[in-house]
C-alpha cells in the first residue's frame, strides 16, 4: 500500500469519526473554538464540542510548571516536588518523539492532577521538508485524531529550539522556510481534524548562543501560534541574570508578535547563582504582564539543574510562590 493510499484511508476515517473533516487547504485564520463542559450541548449526531482552551491561553492566574524524570508516568514524583517547593505545578512537561503515539494516558493523568500538559514533540527521525510535503501525513492525522478524541487541553511545542544547531531540525541543516512550512502543515492537519483543543507554543532557544539566527523568519505567524515559548538556562559560564538571559530574545520577539510569553524550559546550575536565578524568575513573572509563567527543568541533562537539595534555591522558590497570589490555579 502506498503512503498516498494509506493517507486517503486514514483521512476517510477522520471524516467518519468527526463528520466535518475537510481536505481543503488550511484557512488563513485560526479555526473557531467551541465551549465544552457542563454548559455545552453536544450534537446528537456528532462528537462533543472541542475543549475551549481560550481561558487557558489568557489565564487570570500564572503558570508554574515542572519537567521531571519519570513524570507524569509516576505522579508521586510531582507530589514530592510540590511538597518541596510549596505549590502544586499547573504545567507538567511530556516529551514525545515524532514517531510516538499520542500520550493520551499521560495527558489524562496530568489533567486529572489539575495541570496543563505541555507536549514537546521532537522530530528526530523526520525531516522538516518531508513533513511540509505531506510525507508523514498518515502519522500526523492519526496523532491529531487522538488529540481531538481525548478532548483535553494540550499545549504543544514542535521542533523546539529550532534557531539552534544542536538538533537535527535546527538552523544548521534546515532553512527558516522549511520550519515554517512544516509548522503550518501540521497546524492544517490538526485543523482538519477539529483538534482545536491545542495551545500552539512556538519555542525558540534564547538567542544568546546563536545571535546570527534571526527569529522573525522562523515565526509561522499569529494565525498559527498562541504562545511564544522560550528555552533558556542560567549557567556559570553564560548568562546569570534574567535580563541577560531572556531580555534580548524578548526584545527581538516583540518586534513581530505580541503573543503571550511562557518560559517553557529553564534551570540553573548549582551555586549562589541558582538562588538568585529562581528569585529573578518569580520577580519577572510578577512584573511582566506578558509573561504567563515558567517551567523549571528539575532534572540532570546538559547540566545539574535539580534544586531538591539546594536549600537557598528551595527557599527562594517557596518565597516566590508566597509572593504571587496568582500562582496555583487548577487547569481543570
């Protein structure tokens, strides 16, 4: 069976399940969203309306998230982190390879906890040009249908840190046009599946290590993006203050979009810098109305970002939670 034949079969399945999928090109503007919950009136002949994520895109409260090894598969790890820092996280990170099935069970677990899952979709084995050309459409359709069928809110990043050179989808091996075309194509597939329960989170790395790569050409456009995410880490050899680390990127982003900001991944290396970094993250969240919050990467990766045994950093974290009454709202 050819890929084209398989795509046709899967697409017909989408039509049969939802009754309103279409094969037309993606619309120029975002598809309308519909209310869900007790007040919604599901159609007697079709699926319930898509989860309305608009209150989560522009929330009254603030997001305080965490990325933990082994979570959300084991939510006791999230509970331990919450006890440590004095607040239940309302964003929890899920990492998925581009060839993985949609992590429906993990997303459901996060939602039941009262948090928003942010799925970091990583195309390690797929080229951006091939995604844009439709060569992965059978997989994309299957993934989008699964997202819509679960019908819970999901923040989605695709090929994050695309302005860097350390991933196969990065600027070293791909053009900005490749990235934008792939993003818009994925968005179109989700729109045809009515998977509007997604918060589209475009997430570059801070520009400091790659100042020659401009962000504007990589931006898919406001019609395809809900949040601007940013990844950036406080390191002993690099930037050690919030302004040095994040401000240059925010200034550049603000030249082409006013979309809300979320720091999707951050952490600080051990030492006195870590306590100050945590304090400055909370201070920035209080002072910047466009900053929705941050997600702390409490794992070992390119550095040791774990704060569990760092008493000054934990104290700063707990103080930040206490100082901002907007922190701690439940997503569901």
